[in-house]
C-alpha cells in the first residue's frame, strides 16, 4: 500500500510540475521535476507508513518502583 501511494504521488507531482513549468525545458528543469517528485513520493510513503503502523512501545520506559536506587 505505501508503495502504491508513493507511485501515485510521484506521477501526480511529476505531471503537475511538467504542466506548471514553462517550456522549452532544459536538463536542469527535468532534474528539478524529478527530485521534487521523488521527495514528495517519499514523504507520502513515510506519512502513510507512520499512519498505518501500530503504535510502537516507547523507547525508554520508567523503571518499576523499588528497583535500582
């Protein structure tokens, strides 16, 4: 599921940026479009992964009373 969301986010952002940038486009324009689309797709996959995962246990837990010092 996160992979599908990342692919959809990549395609939508790439298509939107291709339509938004005026032509003629050079190599740097395509580089910017690809990197922004990749950043948005990774952010979408990460957000979906965080949203769908079960809450993990905290990294640090309080010590039980009476143990230690």
